[in-house]
C-alpha cells in the first residue's frame, strides 16, 4: 500500500519539476525575428541564423526571407504583428517607413561606430525630413557603372576612359571595329535607371531631390546634362534596345557580343550563370569632363533596422552586433557578393577592381532613384524620353519630371518648405 502511495507522489513531483524546468527555460530564451527583404539570400540567412543560435543560449533568432517581403511587412504592421528587425534596402521604402516613425534610434549600438562614413552619410540622405539619431545599420552595398569584357579590351588595346569625351571616342573606336560598344536591354524599364543613376551622381548634386522639394532648384536645371548624355549613348548600343530585356543583355554580354554593359554589380551573377569563364571587370562611369570629378554610384543594398515596437530591444541590439562580426560579414559577401559597409579588411570582388579605389576611399554617392517615389515610375518616364525622337524631347522630359515630382510629393514638399521657412 505504501508503494502505491509513494509512486504517484514521485510522479507528480517529477512532472512538476519538469514543467518548472521547461517553463523556466522558455522564459529565459528571448525570441528575435528578422524579416529580410532579399529572398535570393535565403540560404545565406539560414546559415547566419544557425550560427547565431549555436552561440547564444539566451536569445533565439529566426530569419525569414519571403518573396514580396515589403508587402508582407505592411500587412503585418496593419495586424500589429511586426517583426523585431527588418533587413531592407536603402531606398524609398526605407525612407517611408522611417518617416512613419517605425524604426528605433540605434545610435548607441556598438556596431554603428564600425560602419563606413560614406554609407552612413547615404543613410542620412534617405531621411525625407532630417532626423536626429541613427535608424539603420548599413550592412552590404552594391556599385554601378560599366561592366566590361576585360579580355576583349586587352585583345584590342582599348584604354579605360576616365572622362565623357574619352568614353565617346572609345565607343566610336569599338563601333568602327565592327563590335557593339554598349548593350542596354531597355525593354525592362528598370534597366534605364542604371546609366541614368551613374550619370546623375556625377552631373547633379547628391541632395538634388531635397533641394527641388524645398523649392531651391528644378530638375529641368539640374538634370539637363544627364538627360542629354544618356540619349547620346543610344548611338553606340544594339539596334532598338527597347526590344531586348535584361536577360537578353546578360546573355549577349556573356557571349562576348558587346564590349560594355552599363549596369550594376548585381548583374555579375546573372552574366556568369550564362558564361562562368567570362573575364569581367568594371569602371566608374566616365560621365564627367575631368577624371577627378568622377564619383562611384554606390548604394546600400542591405541594412538592418530595429522596429520601434520591438519588445526586447536589448536582444535586438545583440543581434545587430553579431551581424557586424567579421565572420558574418565575410560569410555574406562570399555568398552574395557586393561590398562591405563595415570598415575593415574585407575582400572586394575582382570584378570590381576598377572601382576599388573609389570604394576604399568612400568616394561614393547614392542611387538617385532611391529617392524617387515609386508612384512616379521614373524608369518608364526615362524609357519614354529615350524613345522620343522629337527635337524638344529633353525639355518635355524634364518638365514632366518636375511636374510629376510636385504631384507625387505634395505633403513632403509642404513639410520641407515649412521647415525651410522656419
């Protein structure tokens, strides 16, 4: 009889101890979720998640990398189900979320002090209205200019141009030798933004969008040179570039049928998927009158922000510091390419050797289209302009640019002009 009474007591005690232990363990483990906007990096992010969880007992990290992440984020915000951290691009989406006061000031996070000054300046330029504090940790950057077939250049003895006049002369020389100098693939409207951005950073001020919104200048005045030069380039590309897509351009360039492609570093994996052996190098866009005026068009491809409603900001900050460890930065760059936004001795891909000095010195400026409202559809606006053969096409294009800017930025313009007046 005594045995029958003891066993239930022992069982109850054991179950109670187990439940107590399990409960205690759960309460000690803090959960942090990152919503990452780059689905192509899902495997890399899984490795980062695993490494974090292997080295942290008190914080459990989950990284999700869904398609249409920004749409999912907006839906979750409506449902009051925000992630703790977002991995987002340095573009207008980030600007809009920041303007809605959704992100936490991370000025005190240790990793912030290790970010390159050039990319921190780009972060500040993404604020629609200037704010005190730091709201994003730049992680990886990309660069855009001109990719070129290095073996073809060496075979023909072509020199890398450093000014606009040298560039046009090179295009004429290549064309005279029966080779297509440039390939565009403008059927996909977004591809028009690659040469446009590279020209804009060298021929207009970095804060041109803000200055226009303040009423200090106009796009018609500031973008005249970029507009004229991008149209001049049409003389040296494939016949009817509007009939060919980005994928077409990647295939043609990979097959050695064009000498140069004005595009960003993000296109290199696509090219190598068609021809792994192609020897690619890059050059900063030679869009200026003197070589010393060149600026590398480079923007933040991935950055991390802590949501303001994150319930455990201390744990989220620990995650940011982990992401900025050399090991994790090296892992990401090795698998996803790009340029480190963190100071340090990180490899720059050999395909970007022609941009290396600009990257290391911080002589960079953000993509202008990162500041354009998506509703304005500037890519389509540029494509329409390039298709327009009328003698006044440049004026028509730039005046529409100004008109559309006023239309889609009314509230921002009002706020900036009120601040400027005050």
